[in-house]
């Protein structure tokens, strides 16, 4: 790898408000976020083309899985139709970027030397100064996503209001709803992910989690999903409970909080998973083994007085840089920009507030977003 690349402070992620039934709010989403949606499309066209997949082929694959996904998540697919209309592109375009994990990993376009990362954490009420459960993560992925992501505030005609940080055009990534259910996710891999297995794209499952008012319903949405690729989902409740689900295409494992803390990076933690599975995550994400340890140390040291500022400090940890908790930008051996920490996302789901900083590895500031 070559030396680090300096960046100026990035502007705050735009807040996009949408409301109404699925098709109406989708059109509003597409119109308001159209420029950033086009950036998302351009980014993934380029990534796939680099490995020999034409965008028309990506859309063909997307077209083939729409019927199965629509049968399980009809309102989400209707919203995607609206997004496509509002952004003046095709439903296959929007479906393809929502299925980017499946396209990149099932069809050989993922750069395993520069993988999708993330370090997430939850501090329960008994270890925080405010007595509120706090939930956050660093999202590590393509640096250009700092210019193609948004904060989306959703007021549906039916159901719960949602605030989610997401790549423009996608249904959900991390966030919370008005019932206090919070969500973050981490990339993980095992041998069951190989072979181009079909399945539901992860954003559909994440959106469904955020549509439920109880932790039990949210957890069941994950455990009954039909994911084609493994993913870790940390689901919290402002009522001071949290569950961590390591989901594979074959089965689901769970990890409890310990001493009021739950921290997860990009490798399996559940004892049963570690005994049964080959953890493919660690072949490319070896730094995951110390990233969760470093964040846990920061949080444990501050308990029982953990605050949002504690989370900011923990997620700024630079041990092992550039492959650190806060991952900095460098030019990789292939001459392309490395993956980075695209954003730090922090949530107090009791206050129904989120604080997000783009490109926190360089000059940055947090912007507050509120659900209400």
C-alpha cells in the first residue's frame, strides 16, 4: 500500500423527507435524492465493470429475483418502483443497487483485499450516564459512498416513522424507528455464502426490521428471512434490551451483551458458529479481531458514565492504521482508492436522535438528525 491520501472536510449528508403510501414516497425519494442515486448507480457500474460484468447483466440478474422478493416484501418493491420513477431510471437499476452484496459477492466482483467492513457497538442503560441505551457503528466501504449516501426520514401512511442512514436508492442500512427499535449491520462470511446462492437482498430485511415495534418481531424478521449471504445484525430497543444475530443462509446464531456492552466487527462471535463454520470473513478482514476489542476497551473504561462522546472517541481508534477501527484512505496496491470509514453513525433511540459524521478519518463534524 502507498501513503495515506488527505481529504478536506466532507459536507453533511442531506436529510430527505418522504411520506405517504409506498409508490408516492418512493417517487418523492427518487426525485429528491436523484443526483445521489445516479452517483450510486455510477459507482456500482464501475465496480462491476472492473471485474467484467456489464450493467445490463446486473439488471438481468436483478430482474430475475424481483418476483420472489416482491412476494415477501410487496410494499418495499412498490417503493422501489416509485424510486425508479422519481430518479428517472429503471426498477432494475434500483433493485440492482439494493442487491449490490449479491452482485458483488455471488458473481465474483468483490475485491476481497479491500472488503466491506464495520464496527458496531451498543451500551445499555446501566453503563451510560444518561440512563439511555446508546447504539452506533463505523461503516467501512467504498470512500465514494460518502458522496452518495443520505439520511432518510420516512413517515409512511401505515406503520412507524423511521430514520435511516443509507446509500441513496437503498431501502435501509442502519437507523431506528419511533418505537425505539435500532439497527446496525456488519458484513460476515462463511462457506455457505459460496456458489452464487440466491436470496433476499439485505436492505429488504433491514427495512422490515425497522417497521416493527417490538424486539421480538424485529428479531423474527431476521430469523425467518431468506438471505443468500451472511450478515450480522445488532438490534436494540430503547427499553434497554439488545440482541445480536449472526445470520447465514443456513442458520442463525446469537450473541448476548456482557456487562452492559455488545460490540461486533466482521467475524463470528457465537461459540456455536465458531465451532461449526469456517469464518471466511477473517481471510480478508483479519483486523476485525482487534477492532471489536479496541472499541470494547474504550467503552468499558468509561462505564458507567458512557456518553455519545465516549462512542465518538472509541470509533476514532487508530490502532493498526490504516486498517483500524477508523479506517483511513490510502492508495491500494492496485492503484485504486482503498475502502475507508465512510461514516460514523451514533444513535440515542430514547431521544430519537442520530448523529452522523462523513469521512471521520479526516477533518469532520457530526450533524444531528431527529426523527421528530
